[in-house]
C-alpha cells in the first residue's frame, strides 16, 4: 500500500510556505490538493519566472498569482529583493551560518525537504568552499512514501541464512531510489511479521536525503533499529558505523567514488550486508563505469533492483538475482521463498 | 514660608543637576555595554556559527538594561513569524531602544548603519562589520567619557549653585 504521509496541505503550510514572503506565500497556497500531491520542486531563479514542477510538468506563477502551465499567460518575474528575502528566511537571517551547506550546495529543512543553491562559487585552493550571490534556489519537496518496499524486501531476503542479500538499487534521477532505500531501511530495521525479524541498520546519510535529518534528528521514519550518521562522507561513515554501532546492514545512497569502493570491500569482509543505490538507467550503462563496473562484473551485489519512471516515480522494473551465472529476475517473490 | 520655598527651589535644582549628571554618565556606560554585547555576538557568529535568533536569545540573558531592550526587540521582530529580515528587525530594535537609552543621534546612527546587511553575508564579511562598529563605538565611547569627566561634576554643582542663585534673586 502506497500512502502519502499527509493528504491535506497542513504539512505544506508548516514546512514549506513559511520560507516564502508575501505575495509568493499566498499565491503558492492556492495550489490545488491534486497538484500539491504531485508537487516535486519549486524553482526560483533571479529575473526569471517561478516554476513549479508538478508531476514532471512545469507550471509557473502569473503576475496575478495564478498557477498555470508554463508558457501561457504573463509570468511573475522574481526580483533580487524577494530572492534575498527567501534566502533570509531559509537561513533564519544568518547567511554566515550556512558555510557548510553552501559548500555542499544544499540545505536540509525541517521535514526533510531540501533547498539546492547555485550562484557564484567561492574557491579556496581549487576546492569549493562556499557560494555567494545566490541566483537560483530549488526547493525539492521530500515525500515520505512508506509501503513501496513491502513487495521488494521479500525478494532480498536470504531465507536459509536469515540475512539480507547485498543489494544495489539502480535508478535514473527522480525515479525514487532514495524513497525506496528509505523504506527498505525502515522495513529491514523494523522487520515484517512472519518473514523477517528486523535487525540493526547503520545508515550513512551523506546528503541528508534518506533520514532527512534536521539538526541531527531524523525527520523521516527510518525504523526502530536504525542508527543514522548524518552528513558524513560515505567511505568514512561506513567504517565509522561498523566500528561504533555494530550494524548487521549498512545502507548508503549514491555510490560511485573511488574511496567508496575500498570501504565497500571492508564491509563485505566484515560480514555486513550492504544496501546501496546508484545512478543509472540500466546495467549495461553501469558496466561501463570504472568503479561500479567492477562491482557488477564481480557480482558483489547479489540482488539488483532496477527502477524507472515508467508508471511514475518508484516503478520497480526488475529485481535480478545475480548469484547464478545467468542473472534471472526474481519478480515473483513467492518464487524465492524457501 | 519663604524658607520652605527656598528649600524647595534648592532641592529641585539639586535634583535636576544630579539627573543631568547621571544622564551624562549613562551614555558612556551604555556605549561600553553595547561594545561588550557586540563582542559577544561576534564570538557567537565567528566561532559558533550560531543563527541570529539563537544568538540574540543568549544576548537577552547576558545583557543589561536598557541595552537588553535592543536585543529583545530585535529578536521578537525577527521571530514573530512575519518573515522580517534581520535588517528590518534591527530597525525595530533600535527604535524601541532609542526611547530607553541615553544615547545621542550620532550613536544611534552608527547602530542603525550596522543593521544594513546584518546576517546576510558570509562570516568574513560579517566580521568586518563588527570590527568597524567596534571602532566607531570605541571612539564615541572615549568622547562620551571625556564629556562625562568634564561636565558631570559641573552639572551637579551647577544644580546647587543655580538653586542658590535663584533663591538670592527672589529674596
């Protein structure tokens, strides 16, 4: 069962609208409940229209505050003063306190939503240190959708050995890999009666997207037995959690750096199960990549979950069993029960 | 009867002299208080990267009347949910503070200037603002101190002497 956390707009009024000054605030509040359910992004660019991405389509705000499909009517143009005000509101008038966030390029808000920044980069010895003169903001609305892993998790359990298979979630951007990972973490942690007892999970949430931590406290339900290491680089984070929290399962988002590979090997040798996600449209594409290609070829991950946007974000295309030499789908989960 | 009148005049003029002297002494004290508080705020921003509302909350407890009015009013304007920027909230703060303080127009103008861009640039830029206002308040403070040393006693004596002079004239 896929259910939205909140059907009404109360969360939107409490978690999103307070960051917008008038008149944007009341205009954005005019969004219909149907559109709100599909609202993915609010994009603000200086001297350009305010765009709302609703279900993959763009709408914009008009001069008189209506939300209509982009390209029609006369759009409202965002001026510098208003953008500054939004920046003041998201930073509590404390731009100086955002140094780390500006270096990362985004800020996590209460509720796990996040604001991405673009502007003039500040470099220090060639390393991105922060930004000034912000010109673009992107509010990405976090939707905690629980239930989408219900059908997937049973495919990932090694029933005879009572453990979870090493799993790689492959997905193009915006196809719900983080959402699936979050829900998997919750289920692996809490357990499913009769199928899986639940276990200790260590979650390295480098980009604060999975648990959506606000000041260190998870805003999303990531399960009863989950320890979250927020904002830590994956490679270091995995090793740290392994030593400090003795997890049975470690979950990370967006693998792909060289140092990730070394840590991943460490995890595999320590007997910890790894659940990870990676950007990609299909396996062929992944095989071509230097780091991930190695993992795929060596069949490190025993299960591969392929996602797409075919029937909206979170469409599970296939779950592959990589243990036999010919990888076979395990889509019918009854088939893999002992 | 005349004696009672004379006493009344004398005590009134003495009190006026003392009050004027006190006001003169209050200004350097408040300027110094402001400098201390701003240094505290600077530390919060520089080392703690504390967001303004939180830092102001601490200052409200740390500061003393009447300077605390400035922090209190700025904080409540900032946090009342109307979405004011720090700069605007600061103006509200100064407005309420000016009524309670014994500061001159120049002092208040310096404080007002400080509000421009408050919180809205990176740490490095913010620190420059603090350095600048410290220098300005520093020189205002020494001026105020000189004025106080020169005139505080004078006002007091003037109060008494003026009273006596008035009594003699009326006699």
